[in-house]
């Protein structure tokens, strides 16, 4: 039986990533990580990407209201062993407990930048020219 080699994540990777995201979110909501910076910041976990062997979980986080986003990510990365131990009961069905890596989620910044580009006068002018051509036909 041949396997298809697609460029995207498998269904299993997506499903496990979502389970890990929920487990991490619940842990942070309960305030179990004892770090002043983490406790004082609302942290949104937008996505967890799993490695193909499910041994590495990369969590993309957005610290809300923190003066330094990178400091919050560094604090989370300092506590990965503790987080791994506290999340393991929620992920007990997994053969191996993944190693956690936290990264800053920049997707919202990218969305904002694209939105600003679309609203720029140059793009509006080009879009208006396309609309005029469509109406003539």
C-alpha cells in the first residue's frame, strides 16, 4: 500500500495538536505555572503544531497585555518540564509525551499588515479599474 506524501500535516497530527492545545489552555487558565510574568498575563494559544512523530509540540502563543511578548515566551520555555508533567494526565492516551516549545504567534500581525495593504490607495485604485472593466463587458 503506498502512502501519499502531502506537504501538509496529517489528520492525526492536527487532531493531536488540538488536544495538546486544549490541555495547555486549561493548564494556563488554572494558573498552575508559578511565574509572576505568566500569572500576570493572559496567554492565548492559537495553534499547536506537532512533529510527524508526535514527539515535539510547538505552541504558538499570543500574550495579551504584556509589556514584552518575548519575555513571556521565554518564561514559558523555562517551565517546559513542569508544563509537560502537569499536562501528561490530560494526554495519557499518547505513547510518548511530547516535548513542548513555545513560539510567538505573529499571524495576527501579518493579517493586519495585509489588511492595511488592501486598504492602501494604490490597491484601491487598481481594484476600481478592474471593476470598471467588468461593468463595460
